[in-house]
C-alpha cells in the first residue's frame, strides 16, 4: 500500500526513515517546548518571591491596599492552591505514579478525584501560588509578574494538552470534552 506524503505528493513507502524522522522531530519539538515552558514557569515563581522581598525591603511600588487585606487575599489564594495541589498529589499517589512535570511521564490518564472536576489541577495550583505570593508581599511588580506567569501557565497547559493527546489519543479527547481545564462546573443539586 502506498502512502502519499502531504508534502510534494511524495511516496513515503519508499522513504520510511524520513517518515519516522518527521514524526520523531515533531514530537521532540513539542516536548522541548514543554520542558522550556516548565523551566520558565519555575523561574517566574522564584522571581515573584525575589521581587516581593525587594519591593517590601525598599518599600516601593506596593499595591495600594492595607497590609491586612493583602495578607488575607494571599492566605485565601494560597490555601486554595495548596488544597488543589494536595488533592492532585493524592490522586497520583493512589495510582502509584510519580508526579513529574512532563506529560509523557505518566502511564495512566488521571480522571478520578479532583481530575474528574478539572483537567490540570497542578497547573492551576502553580498559578495560584504565584498570585498568592505577589499579594503576600503586596508587590505591584510581583502582581504583574504573577499575571505574566498565569498567561505563560495557560500556554504551558495548552502544550501539555498536545502531548496528552499524542499519548492517550481519543481517550484524552473524550476526557477533554467533558471536564473543564481549570474552573470546575457548578453542578445543580436536585
């Protein structure tokens, strides 16, 4: 059976090595982008903390709210983030899988527990950590960095979804169709 390549109408049955390399390179590029984004998001979290410390130390560009309100917002956001992280980690522990910042590190699609309500609880927790830290330091610059981290976190999640589709195929597509990415649907009782 001859398979026509989309590029130049070439017959890939005569070029099996080319076909394998195209598939491999495409996968490696996606995994490489994912890895780089993970490192950038980690750096943003560290930078948010450092900027917060410097902002408080020198007392410049602080948010125009009372300290008690800033800490209250920070505590609420961090508690929710930690709770989501713990629920997510518990599901990984129950399944016997390691929690790794790489979609291809898992062998089983997580769909129980918190994963039945939201698809990416770890990414959401990371975004909430950034936001909570920025409010904790009452840092306007930290808040801008945290918002940039949230935007990058969303992009990171989209890249992760591509890898999950590659790994789990239609099973993941069905899961994605019924479970929201970050914000759970409120279900009516009755």
